[in-house]
C-alpha cells in the first residue's frame, strides 16, 4: 500500500519555485537549462532567443524551431516571446530510468542562413514516486527451532526516483519476536532482513502478522508497505547454505541460447531427506529474468534462455533459493549479478534534422540543402560514426559538430536531366567488424524557364469536309515544354492573318488550354478550298517563351449541289421543252441535246443522263455522258406524232443528287426552213463585220499612240491592269489533270492559290462523239442565272439546225477571243470545229493529251 507524506499544495508550491529559479549555463558554446520533471505543458524553460542573441522578429523570419534527438518532441518555441516551453509531459523515470543524470539534448535550427545550435535540458528528479514492493503480501515459514538471532532476508522495495528522493530505509511494525536489520550489499543497496529476537513456540503462537514499511528520502516522505505472514513450522532445523552470498559473472550480448552462465552449490547440514537441496529462482523474480535465464533445480546450473541486448539491459540481478526436502522446508538464499558486455551489433543511424529544401537548377555551389546527424546505439569505438556520399553526385557533406553535417551543392544542376536526386549517404562505425547503413535523401530541383514550347510537328495538314457543323472541332495541335510547373503550362493562340481579305479569327477559334481548333461557321468548297492558320504556343514562365506552327486546312468537296439543267432553259423553269423532228429521220438522228452542270467537283460533278419515262421506249435513246437525244430506229407511220421523254440527270456523288427534264417531240411529215434561221445568219454576219472593223480601228489607234510614245517603256497595246493575263497567259497557271473514272477533267488555277478570280475546268467524256469542253471562270460578281442566260443564246432551241448551231458557236468563240480580259462567266466551244483561244495554249495542249488518253481507253474497252 502506498502512502503520501506531506501536503499536495506544498509540493506544487515547491515545484513552482523550482520552475521560477531555472538554471541555465553555457559550456563550450552549448546552452544548458535545468528544470524539474512533471512541469505543466506550456511552462517556460528559458528565453532561448535571448540566449542565442536573436531578436523576436528573427524567430519568425528565420523559422526558429527545436528538434529533439530523443525522437519525441518534448519542447517547442513560443515565437512571440522567444521562450523555450514544455510541449509534453516530462517523466524523468521514463526518460532516464535510474541514471543519476538526466539530460535531453536538443537541436535548435535557424534558416536564412541555415544554422544549428545544440542545447541541453537537465531534468531534475522530484519525489513523485512512492517505494513499492513487488507483492503487497509475503509469506514465510520458520521452524520453531530457529535460533535467536537468525536472519531471514526480505524482499527489496523499488523506488523509481533517484538521489535524495530514492529509497532510504525500512521499518517494521512493533512485535515481541522479530526486529529489522539492514544488510549492505556490494552494489550499495540495503537489503532488509528479519531477525529472530526470542525463541518461537508454535504451540503458543503458530502465526505472526508483521508490516514492513519502505521509506524514501523525499520531502515530504513517501512510503510503501508489505504485509508479512510468518508461519511457525516444526523441526528440520538446518537450511541450505551457499558458498557465497553474491556471485558476479559477465556475458557477451551475442551469446547464444543455452550458453552456460554459472553453477551454484548450496549445502544442508541435515542428513537424509532433509539434506537434499533443490534450486529455483526467487519467488519474486521479474519476468525479464525468468524469460532470459533458466536454472536446473537439481544441479544449480544457470544457462541462457533468451537473447541479450546491451542497449536494453546492461545488468541482471537474479535471486536464487535453495530448499531442502525436510518438513518443514528449509531454504537458503543468494544473489547472482550478470553483466552484459557490449559488441558491435548496431548499425549506425542517419537522422535527417531538417527537411531538404527544393533547390533551383541555377543555384550556386555551396548552397545548404539539409542538416544531417548520425548516431550509433553501441558504446566506445563501436559508436563512432563517419558519413560518406556516393561519388559523381553534385553534392557534398560538410561536418559541423558532434556527428552533425551540412549537405551542400557542389556542382551545376540541370532539372531537365535530373528533376530529383536521391542522395545516398553511407554511415560506417569504427567497430570490428565495422557496420554501416545507407539512407537516401530526396532533393527536388526546381525549374527555371529555359525551354520554349515545341510542337509535335513543324506544320499540320487538316482535311475538312465542307458543310460541317459550326463549332465542330477541326484539329487539335499539341506542344510540349521540357520545363515544369508554370514554366510548362502552355496556352495556345491564333496569330492574326487574312483569308480572302478577312481575318482568320472570323473563320476559326482555338481553345487556349488544349490547342483544339474549332470552326466558327460552315465552309463551302465552291467558295474556299484552302487556307492557313498560324498557331502560337506560349508558356507561363517569366519571361515567357513561345513557338509557332502552321496548320494548312484543305476543304473537301461534298455532294451538296444537284445538277442544274442549262438546256433546255425552259425545262429548267419547270415547263416542257418542245422539239420538232421529221418522220423521215433515220436511226441515230440527233433530236436535241440536254445540257446540265454541277457546281461540285470531282466525282460529285460527273453527270450521267438516262431516259426515265418515254411514250415509246424503243424509239429514242439518250447518251449516258453527253445528254444527246437520238433515234434508235427509223420513224414509222405507226408511231404517235407526239412523243414525250422524261430524262433523269444524276451526278456521281454520295448520296446521289438528281434532276429531271421533260422533252416533248412533235413528229412532222415535212420540215420547212425557218425564217428565223435566216435572220440569225444575217445578224451574225453583221456582228462579225462590225467587230472586225472596230478591232481594225482600235489597232490603228494603238499603233499611232505607240509610235508617238516610242521612248516610253510602258506597253501601248494593252493596259497592264486589264490584260496582264492576255500578255502572259501562262503566268501563275497551275494545271491538274485528273484521270480517275470515266470522266477526264482538268482544273486550271491562276494567280494566288487562295484567290478565286481565275479558274478553268474542262470536262470530257470518253463516250462523247463531239469532244465538247467547257471553259469556266467563276466570279464573285457573276450570278449563276446570268451564266445560264449566256449559254442559252448558243444552245439548241425549238428552231435548232446544225448549220445555225455552227454559226452561233463561231460567233461565241470569236467573242471569247476578243473579250477574254473582261469578266467572262461561261463559254462553250466545240473543239472539232474551232481551235482553242490563243490565250489558253497550255489548257489546249493539256486537253489534247487528255483526248488521246481518252481515245486509247475507249479503244481498249471496245477490244
């Protein structure tokens, strides 16, 4: 039972005065404080800022902090006052055990610049523990024949306190038979012994109750008690006796299980059964001892049962009991002290005192990265440690004091090559053989913006179908930056440029975060075929870096235009086309020709004709490619005089677009010449004559003007701005011959690739008998209806004859030759009747080559 002597208020008052008069000293550059244990959390240890000559503002600016070498953080710094305060409960007995001195070493870390100071805090003992026995009750059996003066050893009490607060003495409750004596041992501890003062008489008093009290030297005094019950036994009046009261042996801590420790011998003066001795550990033997050692009860031999660890326990005290077999049992006692010898069985440990700071890749040599400490649990030379770095690392170690080091940069750093270093440090002790350990310290290299963004390609080609949905994605460009963080964050933008004199930003926009390019509206291949986008990628570094790339966007044609019927023009307006034909017409007679065009290009513009419905399907046929309507056979008297044909016109696109035209044919017995034909012939002759005279007069005027201004370098025949293409018809012309499929076509692009001002297309079919070709010049000012009206003047009508068609075509060809520099919309020329205009020699030669290829293909198919 534990009893507290004194008053609690008085004890806390004493602690307060201990705390008030804190001692600190500085020895060899180290600050030392002294405080009592069990101080309340927040109690002040000392003004560390003042002792280290630091101002209060420097505490926060230089991030002053305290690191404990013991592992647990028992102290902290009040940043407002610069005081070292208690952060956790301080139990001296838990920290230092029975050691006479209890000192906690601390590392004070200060940054900017990085420094460390070592301070020590001495923890003084207070009387906060009462003496205690392993058991609150003790039973003894004594023979009534025991002689007066016989001593019986009792159990020692334990007091975790040290110094004056430790166990001092024992007392025994008053009685008539026993007294208490203290026996000094070699280790300085007093062992209580029970001394028999008068003979025992079992018949008068068979049992005695005593109270043993242990007292410490604290103020107030604390105590602990143990109840002793003595049973008086009969006769076997000799107990076993050991050769010595105390034995002392040594074992190395790496001794294996079963190692022999010592052999004990006890003798009993009795004879026979009462003289036989058995050995055992004392009844109050701690579990630590019984789990580490074992004793042979017959031989008294002690052997090692468990592992020894010098760092945990340096010495063991073992109480041994020798009992005889008499009745009552008699026993003798001795004590064995086993000292453990240290060996080099602990590898050194590397302790990181401060978290490594990130280092800029342009940091100079000598920059402090981290503070490192080394320690070894072994003693002597086994505990001396040295640190080394692996060769080739741009870092080095600089010793500071008492196994403390600074980790410094020693060479150039390149984050793009190594963004993080795992610095391997090796710690080796001085034992034999030496032991070592390794620790990797990660050090992050922070980025400097020294790399511009780089696109995956120097340029991109994007193929986009026309008539897309506005807001749909066209393409996603991507760039990467070898830097990191903000220096690697890339934003995309489109540089301003012109497309058909309009800012490219009105066509597309870009997502600045991911580089996705979106259309702002639908594209029309017939208006715009290709344009360019200049994309810039810029990082967020300071200063920022950028790079550019070009995105070429090619618009792909879609079949979004149905064929438009040019002739008969009346059919295009939704009414019938009336044609006349003599009943005397033979098979193959050309009745009329249906002409249609398609605004699309390529396969989407290939047009085919077929008869969908007919009054008599056996009488007429239409050419698949030319649209010529001819008779299949000779007209008979039985054929109806009124024939009706529904002709379907389809393109070759997907999906197919189509149009229809209705042709009404009247069969007549006689075909009278038309007065209108004669009038047209007269008009043509007059027009040709007028144009010839006007051309001659113009030529003469220009010739006179050239003679007068012969010294001028300018041309006098034509104006540069109006007829530049006539003087140099091949300048900037690009020809593209497409031979895929049954339709051959040539596209001639003139001038700027992005301009739509000059474009010629020739379409020829290998099935055509007359090899027609068409010259097309789109113009932004030309309406498609005007094109149809121009063509309508030269295409067959109800009064069509072959002779009138020939004259009309000659007039149209001459009109094209003279008026080429004007904005011509369409012109139709029959190549077998007229040569190509002199302004298009390149086009003509290309068309002739195409014709030859077409004829070869036709001959092959016929074979």
